[in-house]
């Protein structure tokens, strides 16, 4: 009897992954073109806005891979809980949200800010 190995890439939506990378690329290019300083062009300068965005892009890859490996039934089972947590995080902005540039849409955790919307 032959044992079949389970292919971890079976069932992955490759079109979704391609669109994810295209959106990330165009988003980063928009940030880069809006904030680039022509005198000091350095693609890997993490003190600039586009450099910080590269850090967030790098951190998002493992999260996306983790999300893709969950079965769709997991999301069906916990959709209400995920929705409730998201809704509570938005309502919480009225209580403990920080006003940045005229919009109270940020949580401030010391040196780290989070915008739940």
C-alpha cells in the first residue's frame, strides 16, 4: 500500500496570491513616489516612509501564509467572533482613541500606534 504525501500547496488560490503581491507592489510604489527625496535615493532606508512600509510588508508575509493554511471552515466557525472583536475595537476608539490629524481613529500603545479601521 502506497502512502500519499499531502501536498501543502494543494488548494492554495494562486490568483489570490498574485493579486496580493500586485497590490503590495503598487501600494509600495505609491508610497515611494510620494515620499522619495531625489537627493538621497536609497531603497533600503528604514527611517523613511517607504522603508518603514517595507518592514510592514515583510512582517505581513508570515501572517498571510498562516492565514492561507487555515481551513475555510475555521473562518466560517469563528466569523461572528472575528466580527465582534472588530466591532468592539472600532467602538473602543470613542473611549480610548487618540486624535491624530483631526481623526480619532488610532490606538496608541506607547511607541506603537494601531488603526483598526
